[in-house]
């Protein structure tokens, strides 16, 4: 049976948890004890003792006290036509990072809109985050129709605003459905109160929409672990993110570029001749190659290691993002130091306009250029998703500061002259920046006797140590 992964999102108190709870209740997907517990708990604090369907998803004490969703709640259910995994995400702006986590796994987004308020800033923010996470299918559920007397004219006005909004992003399908999550209108059954609406109910739409994943070219597998149980066995473990692999295939390991032949494939403890997309495998090669965690094994794929990427990201940290700051960047299974080289712009949530800025605040979406200390196997998000999605981690607190996608990759442009730490008398363990005309052009850490930077045609720059309080050093060839 086909699986659909979707999220519910939208502003706080738009009825996301209530909507999913009502689907579960009406579809008879609850056990007898769950249903009885729901009825008993609804008698405490609910309106006129009516069933509070949100209690099926809001399980935290703080969520029930405040009547809001804080954490992401995942539910699994199956109807006669389809299987579902739904992530009920919070609508409060303070918990936007939790909403982004839910959006990262979904194929479709159900965005709820309060009919009495219409499209508001948080609605637009959630839609843009869904777009950032690669969601191309949307359902806009105009909820609380009972509060506006099921008026068609008000629904049409909101629909017009939604259609204008959808034009700003790249979507494959969208639908607008008038519903009432509390009363059950157009959730699982057609509503008599909304007789002027001739479309499908929400559940019927979710059961019948066709979503096809665009097949990525070639085979690739980010290496998660090198398995070495004894001296005679050396296997590379990971999940296949695209294509298939067979014993006897010639593969290339990146970023080293070495080639080898697949000698055996294991899925669990069973030896197989072939493995496919989505399967976790252990792969043995016919010869020793330089492969460790963070490397990528591929077949018939044009990828390479890069040290500079242009990205779109959602900033989630309380501290502002400032040009020149350094962080950890995790892409695929690789974790490397990185520097924000430039901030191109941030998105105005309401208008979608690009605004030039030097700093990014919490919950803002921005486009940036990032310099990586070491070459990392990466690609555009639209070409290879697993190689184009990343998170940024604060080096001090180790909290996730941002999530985003790679928009483009840059070729190395500096190959004329190699410089080493000893050229500058940099202490071992130092971290440093190269600055030219006020912009960060390089970043490094003195750990090994390796080149720290390769100069281009412009030979002058400023070297700045970060942690050793070294005075600013000028260097010119």
C-alpha cells in the first residue's frame, strides 16, 4: 500500500492537532481504551463537554495547559486506500525550528488557515519553510468555517490570497478546502453546511493525490561507518540514496577519486547480489581505498569535492548570523568547519522580496555563501537531495543553528600558490581567517603540515588569527 508522509502546519491555534485528531476519530483508527480516555479527558476544560480531538496529539502537560502544540507529534495510520505518516507541527513562532524538523521528512504539507483571520505572516513563513525543505505538494485547509457562518464570499477572498501566495514558490500541486476541524465539516465526510463546495473532503484528497519522487541520476551512498570486525573484513556501511548497486560494479570513492570493484554486498547479515534505493547496506571492495565516514561512494555519477557553496537557509539560533562567523556544517555524513563568507540577502516573509542585509535574525530565511575548510562531496539540492541538505551547528553550544539546502556549488578558483602555516609562524592549534577587501576569502586550522590557502591572481590579503589573540598579520607576494 502506498505511503504518504505529510505535515500539518500554520499559525498557532489554527486547529492543526484538532484536525488530525478528528481524522483519527472519524476513521475509527483508535483503540477502545484510547477512545474512552479521550472522552474522559475532554470533560476537563473543553467547551460544553465536547470531545477535544487535539488531546490525541498534544500529549505534553505544557501543551495541554497552554492549548498549543510545542513538540512535533508523529502519528501512523492506515485507511482502506493508503498508509500515512503525519507530523503535527507547532504553529507558535518560538517553535519554528520544530516545525522545520517536521517539514524535512514530508512529501506534502497541509497548511491550516483560520477563516476568521485569513492568511497571516506565520502562514507565509511556514509555506516558505516548506518550499525550502523541498515540499512541492500543498493543501490549504481553511479551518473554522463555522466561526464565519460558512460564508462562501469570505472563503473566496481567502482563496484569492492563497493563490497569489502560491505563485511565489515552485509547486507541483495545490488545493484549497474549506473545513471545520471541531465540527467535522469536510474532514472525512462531505459537509451539508458547505453545500456550495463541490470538491473532495480532506481525507479523500490525501488518499487519492498522486505524488511521484523524481528519480535521481546514478548511484551514490554517503558512508556512515567503516565496519572492521576482524583483520580480513573491511566493509563500508550506509544507506543507498539513489540508484542500485550490484556485485561486480565499478565504483568511485569521493573526495579521493579512487576506483574499485564491488566484491560483496550485505543487507543485515544476508549476502546479496544487488541492492536498491533506500536500503542500508555493507559493501566490500576488491582493493583498499581511502574511504572513511563522510566520504561518498558512487557509480556513473558526476560529483566532486567542493570547498565553497551558495545556500538558502533558515536561521534558528537566538544569536544573530553575522558574516565571517565560523560554525560546524554537517552535510550528508560529513562534519566540517565552515565560515559564512557572505550574506546575499534575506527574504521578506510577507512580500517575498529580497532584502540586502549583513545580519540574519532567528526564524529568518536567507541566502548565503559558505566556505568550507576541507573539500566536501556536495551537490545542488535539486539534483541530489542527500548531498544538498545540511545543518549548521554552533561550535560552542553544539546546538543546531540553521538548516538549509545547497543552491549552487563553486569550483576552486585559487590554484597559483600554496601557503603553509610555517610561512606565517602560526602556532599549532590556531584557527585563522583570510580577509580581502573586508570579505572572508579563506579559513583554516593549523593541525597538520598541509596547505592553508591557495592564492588566486590577487596576491594580497590579511591573515587574522581567531583564538590565540595574535596580532593582525599582513602578507603580500
